[in-house]
C-alpha cells in the first residue's frame, strides 16, 4: 500500500494513540470497565494495523515473532509467579494480602501484577496467531 | 425508550444473522459477523454489562474479523454450494431453537428485584465486603483478578495453549533455522521472513492479504 498516502499518515497518527488507549484500559481497569484481556487485544490491534498498512515485513522487523511467542509464555509465568511469591511469603497461592504492609495494598499490587500478566499473554497470543495466519501463503498460490 | 432500543438492536442482530446465512460471498459474511458482534456489544451495554461489551467489541468485532480475513486470503472468497439438502439441518436447528425458547420460560424476569441473583450469599458478600476487602471500585475486577484468581489464571493458560495449538497446526512461516556460518565457525539462529521466498528484497511490502 505504498501509494495510499492518507491511509499511511492516518495509521501513523493512530497507532500511538491505540497503544496509549490500551494502557489506559489496562490501568483504569480498577475503576471502570477494562482490564488485561481487553487491553491486550487493543495493544495487539495497534500492531495488526501497522502490518495491514505498512506490510507484514516491516512489522516483523519492529516486533519479531519470537517476541510475541515469548510474551505469550511470559504473562502466564508472571501470573503464576505471583502465586508462588505469595506462598513464599506464607499465605495461600494467589492470596495477595501478604504482598504489602496491609491487605488492601497487597490486593492492589496483586491485581496490578496478574492483570499485567494477562495483558502480556493476550497481546503475545493475539499477535502470534495473527502472524501465523498472515505469514502463511496460499497452498495453490 | 429502552424497549425501543432493545427491539431495534435485536432486530439488527436477526437481520445480520439471516444475511450471513444467505450470502455466498465470504468477505461480506465476515464483515456481517463483525457487525453482528458490534450490535451484540451494544446490546450488552444496554444490559449494563460494560466489561463484557468491551470484550465483545475488541475480540468479536476487532481481532476475529482480522483473523477471518487472514484466513480468507488463504482459502478464497467464495463459499462452495453445499452438496447436501438443507432439510435435516433445518429440522435440527428448529428443534434446538424451540427447546431454547421453551427454556427461557423458566428464567426469572430481567432486572426484577426478587431475582435469585440478588438473594445469593456470594453476591451479597462481594457487594458488601469487596470495597474494604479489596478496595477496588470496579467489582468486576475484584472478582476477576482476586476472588476468582484461579479461574483467570486458567483462562490465561488456555489462551496461551491456543497459541501453541495454532503454531503447531499452521505456522509454517517464520521459524528459527540453524545455519552454519563458515566464516565465524559457529551455528547461527535465523528467523526467515515468510514473505520472501528465500530471495531477499524482491518481495512486495504488502501483508497477508495478497495471495
């Protein structure tokens, strides 16, 4: 789409706002609708838009597939790791109360961390699946 | 007013569903499915389920549509004529639909004050205790990330498993390749670009949509 000037310029302006909006959805999830799942999808959508407008080749240079795959695994590890940490601190698995000096702050930290894990996994998986579909060629083509 | 909005949205859902059934052009079917998801998201919003509506709009109308289009770029844009007669599927669908409609007769009326959900101990505990037990204003987040933390961890793992499944089934694209570099006398890991057929720089810059 090298000749689509308006599309390229619009995408160039939109992508940063899409990524920022994803982070807003992530960190505003405690107060309004939103959270890791939605934020991860929106964050991945920014990169999908980049690849639709600038070509998959350029997007793969910005964010290679192995990063997406690693993100997919990393988020799960972060989520499960929070549980391991709470156990090491003497509470039940995923009981965030012990993460800080009082239970309510601990809950805040815990929710922040596991939601971050969800964001990272959903982002990596959505982008990894998109790469898998878009990177494949037609069998008869 | 709310009734008018509900009826309009449900009518749009029905129209989109029927249009998906009728069309043989898969591109319009995918676009209509996106519209269906968006209307469903609006419907969830009128039911005050904003978190669900958000997910439906982002996943159903957004990413799913892109993935469907990516698939269509691989398999073609026209649906083949079915080889069988539609009579048996029609009967099955009608019976299932009738059973579901019959099932709704047992549901309590929407939004009524004496519905079982308002009476359950679990819901009352969340509403009364979560503001000072968790301290997060959005109760959906409290339940999702803390009270039901195990469930959400399972969901995250399922999503990761989906990636593993997709990669095992269809990823023939970028894959690491061990290449022997005679100059540096060591093995290198190379991520090959799926769009270039081994040659470099000759490929187009367009993404998955070109067949």
